[in-house]
C-alpha cells in the first residue's frame, strides 16, 4: 500500500479529516464530528507504518498471528492501539478492514429523535 492510497482510503470514510498536530511528518486522522483520532501514520517513513485503534481482544490475536508486523501501538495505549508495518506481510484486505474498524470505534453515533 502506498502512502497516497492509504490517505485516500482514510479520507473516503465518513467525516474523516487529516490533521498534523505533531508536525508535518505524522498524519493524524480523526472524525470531524467529535474530533476523535482513529489513525496515525508516518507517511514518509520506510517502511510505511500506521497505528490504528483496535478492540483489545482482536489486537491481542493480531499481535500473536503477525507478531513481527503488528505490534502494540507505538507511543499509544498498548491495550487499545496497534501499529502495522505496511510492507506486504499483512494482507491489504485485512489492513483495510482494520482501518474501517478503527474508524467505526470512534465515529459519532447517530442519535434517535426523541418521540414526542
């Protein structure tokens, strides 16, 4: 996955925005509705890496299965975040699903109108 493809995928999600609160070298993706972060990426790094919010149980299983390429979140809460090395060893379809799952964990929920 290329940096441009990764950014395009992030920004295709509802209410996703790219920000740079830690400097130009780190892209931070969050939802505009509530400002919650769902991904961080060092797009110029070699190899390309991305950190995603993840269900703790799923994160543990992924770290066991892909122990070299999926690690606890770099400089993040190790229970709720994973960092993935995007060098082709983790299937692209899995990376895309994890990205969508991360977004789903933080996106604003639609509220039901209060019936009167």
